[in-house]
């Protein structure tokens, strides 16, 4: 499948949504908050009703960030990152539970599988599940330390032939400067990868960005906290900033 180079006129066929771990807890909080969890599940279920196949990469920053833990001393980063990856498994299990409660068929696969708890990532099986309309929740990051779940999202979007990577963030797109600090900052509606690089704009971490650019996977940066936004993004509505080849 060729990735869409522009905004589609209807819903995307298949999207990858990156959900940061922070959205599982209250702002500035820790762990899993039942209301926040129910809200994310509701938003994702709404997006499936828009008609798009949904792969979801979950982060784990609400539980453990490997680099931070390593900086505190005592635990080397390779181990701290493994702990971080297991955190994403915990979030994925919680999300599956709520999606199932909403009647949305969901499967979890992990690059860091836990026998009897979560199956390993399998691309062929994943593609078949997506084609059947099952929401595919991807945990365990890349399975390797020193990477992020943003990079995982880029990797899985390319592998699973998603037409777009939906990057849910705190702000409603990519700005010319930090909108919280600079009142003159303006939001871009669209940007090419080359423009984003030339202007030094941070869209995702460098590895994730490079992978999307190389594989031609457009990134839609949009505001997570606005109800209905994942559905709007999956439906191809003109929200946020589209970074495209
Ligand atoms: N992680 C990792 N390899 C990966 C993805 C994640 O080691 O491929 C670890 C890393 O310690 C990271 C943690 O898992 O800090 C949680 O992921 P991330 O920080 O990307 O979560 P988010 O910021 O999206 O909540």
C-alpha cells in the first residue's frame, strides 16, 4: 500500500495511534487512573466507528521512564529500559480490558512478551487481525533498550502499512515556536519532513522522525485531550499539523 501523501478525502484505511503513558493518569500524576483509562478507551472505540483500522502503540511514562530511573543511580539504563517496556505491557493490558468492556475486539501483542500474559508481536497475525477490524494494541516498545515508544510507533506504522501515524500530544499541532512561551508562535497546517528539519521543529524524537521520513509515513500531530479528536484524526478531518513526505 502506498502511504497517502496528502490529507485523505475520507477516513484513513489503517492508522497507527501513539498514546503516551501520561494519558493513562491525571496530569502530573502517576500510575493508571480509572477515569483517564476509560476516556482513552472511549476515544479509541469512537475512532474504530469512524471506519479506520486501528493499531495503537502505548507508552509507559506514567509508570517508568528508563532514562530517568537510570539517572537516579542504582539501576543501569539497559535494565531500567526493560522495566519501562514492561510498564507499557501493564498499560496495554489495562487498555484491552476497557476496550473489551466497550465491546471493541482488541488484542495485545508485545515486543517484550510475557508468557501466559501477552503474546509476542507477530506482523502477519497483526495484519490479519487489523483486517478483521480488531484493535491491535502494541506493547513492549521495540523490545530493545535505548529506544522510545515514539520510535516503536514509527516502526510499527511502517511494518503494518499504516497510512498515517497519529501522534496525540498536549498541543494542537506543530508551532513555529513554543506557544506556551511565545505569543507570536503560529501553528502549521501542513509541513514537509524537509521543512520541519530545516526549521529545526521537533515533531517526534529524531529516530522516529527519520524512520517516518525514510519510509514515507506521514505524521499527524494533534491535541489528545480534546474529546473526539482521535476519531477526527482517523476520519481524515483537517485537525492538527500533517507532516508529510
Ligand atoms: N522503552 C525502551 N525501548 C523501547 C520503548 C520504550 O526501552 O523501544 C522504555 C524506556 O525506558 C522508556 C519507557 O519504556 O522510557 C516508556 O516508554 P516512553 O518513554 O516512550 O513512553 P511515553 O513517553 O510515550 O509515555
